[in-house]
């Protein structure tokens, strides 16, 4: 079997920035109220003429450019999203068409906030089994389109964006220094209603306290298990990139994992909760800013809707 690795990453966010002060003009809230509860200061909001596949295509193009590859080099496109409007063609097919991928397999994965890490594991498995040589893995969501802008408990959370990674085959013996570690994934179906995007029109809602309690009590153990599967101790991690849901979840989780030497992604502060886009967005920004170096071990861990989770240790491209 082959090994697999992340060759490059890229991200994209719409130009419009919505501040906490802007939101205070829409609902009964304030900058202090939002920052004290979730840590968010700003978020990027896509316009009505910026669909999810456009956000995804921009991020994908940046990842391809960073990898030095052409669209024709890709044979598998996976898009993690929960905000697609249409059933067919799917987001992956639309992205492939936008960027000129000629004949790849195209699939969407709807695992909400854990979507990117599920898609990354799926690409890793496909490459290792020989079903793909180079895959494009994208997390993209337009959460502003499903937000209830009259509900101050949820509308203050959401943002739009996309992040992408190019996953490619590498010799199996190179997986240690360069590869994608084994995934730890699963779900808690009896808590599936804790995070919802449902109804007509679709609207995002959640049981915030239930998610908070579950994440802060259960996820540290799971994250440590993901490290164990990669053969690393938490203190060896160079970075931790958790789903960017809430700063009050991210910071305690990182501490409980034991990643004492790691950079902790806090992109939620400027981007809000971008669902499936949050992990690749935050990861790509760490790479772009040079906060982690090539070969560094990084824990990616997504959690949220369904109630699903997935995490793995990867090496920085």
C-alpha cells in the first residue's frame, strides 16, 4: 500500500467583514457580550452572488498553486459541506468544473463541523488503497445563508469561508516524517439534535450547553487517542487545530489534551464558526504565517453536527 501526505494547503474568505459592533445593530447584543461568551470579534460574510462552490474553488486553486500542480493532476475531489443549496450537481462536481479538473471522481461529505477531517481521512484511505494518486480535499460552508439573524445566541457565531488541501501518494516508508496519521472517528447519534441545520428554509440551531459539556469532557481523551494512533505523545505536537466553534471550548480542550508545546489555532476570533471550513482555514493560516514548519506534527480534530467527531495527526506541508 501507498502512504499519503498533505502536499499543500490553501484558504479563502469573502471580502465583507461583519464586526460585533455591526451585529449590535441587528440584534440585542454587544461586543463585550459576544467576546466574553465565544471569543469572536469578526467574521467574513459571503454575498448573495458568492455560492459555496465559488468559495471552495478559490481555496482549491490556492492549494493547487502552492503544490505546483495543475487541475489535471487531480483524480479525486472531496468537498465537505452542509450548506449546499442544490442536490445535483454536487459541490465537488461544481468545483471541479470551475477549476478545470477534467475527469476526477467527485463526492460531497456532509458531516457538518467534522466534515473536513472526515474527508481528509477518506482521501487518505483512497490514496493508500491505490484508488487515487492526488486528491483535492475541501471544507467549505456559507453559514450566513442558514443563520437566523434574529437569534443572538446563534447568529453571532457564524462566518463563511473555505479551506483546501492537496493529498498525494508517497512511499509508505515516508509516512512517518511526512504523512497523514490514522483517523479516530465516530459519532454520538443520541445527541444528533444538539446541532441542527433543518427546516424550510434551512436554519442553524444548537443546544450550546450540551455541546460545550460534551466537547470539554469527552474530546480530550479522544484527541489523545488520535495522537497515540500516530505514535506521538501530545507534548510532541507542534500545533493543535480544533474545530473553531468557540474560544471557550478551544482553549480548555488544548490544555486538557496536554499539548504544552503546541501552537493553538484561534482563528475563531477573526473568522467565527465556519463549520467544515474552520479546520482547513485555520491550518492554512498557520502555514501561511510560518507559525509551523514543514514536517511538524499537527493535530486536526473536528467535532459538532450529528454529533460526529474525527481527528488525525498530519505533518505540515
